[in-house]
């Protein structure tokens, strides 16, 4: 894990719609605690926390597949209270599966000097997977926190994890491993003192 430099924590679609609404993952509640722990550690380590959230218009293409969901301004499009962003967190709105598409995420990450992404959130096989796809093509090192992502089914979840690992070179890690990597990144990313 030598390449774990300048990380950012991405929290994908932890919204009322996907945690407690019509399109919820059966395991959504199970990952809230882990994501909260990761956010807390990211704050203490100076790792940027970026929330990527569906914020649809009624004309958006994917609504033809899933029906109306996470519509801009609706209660369903709000981040759940347990993970509500603080002032230092960044929130980007998206109208498609990928957190990169038309959100300015790549520019933001480059401005922050980020090289490595920790992916968390919902759904493993849809928005997490498509965000990983774009992250791969933009040249980021990808870490998927496997106990901090969830899908519609365990089959979908395992399929997406395997696909990201085999196709994008994503490293699959646990919440505890992610915490340790964030702690280690403080040392690695600190410039040497002038002598």
C-alpha cells in the first residue's frame, strides 16, 4: 500500500432515499456507523471529506429506469442526519451515477492534491461502481471500504467489489484498515522540516 498518498474520503449517496426510502439498500443502516467513524478519523487526520449526492431534476435520464428519486429540494435528497456534513466537508451534487460526471470532482481533487480515493456509500453496484470507473480513468488510486458500502443485494455487492478489484485495480479494505491508512498518511504527506 505504498501508493496511499494524499487521500480523500468520498461518501456516496448516503441520502434518505437510499438509506430509508424507496430505493434503500437492505444493508444501508449497517454501514452508517462505519462511515461515521471514517468521517471522524478523516477530520482528525486532515483528510478531505467529500459527499457526492444525487440531486435529480424531473427530466433526468436515469429516472426512466428507477422512477423519481432524490429529486432536488425533496426530503429524500437530503443526507441522513447521522452523516450531516460539517463546515469543512465538501458537498457536490450529481445527476447521474458517477460522482465525477459534471460535478467538478476531478478539478476539486487536483486542487486539493489528492492522489488516492477511499470510496464509501450506496449502492456498491451502481453509483460506487461508476464513480470507481471514472476514478480509474482519471488516474486515481482506488480503495473501496468493503464494510462501508452496500447494494440492493449481497450478490450485487459481491459482484461489484470483485469487478472493481479485477477491472480497476481497486484495493478492498475494511473500515479499520482505512483508519490506519489515514493515520499513516499524516506522516507520509507531511513535508520534511527544514534543517
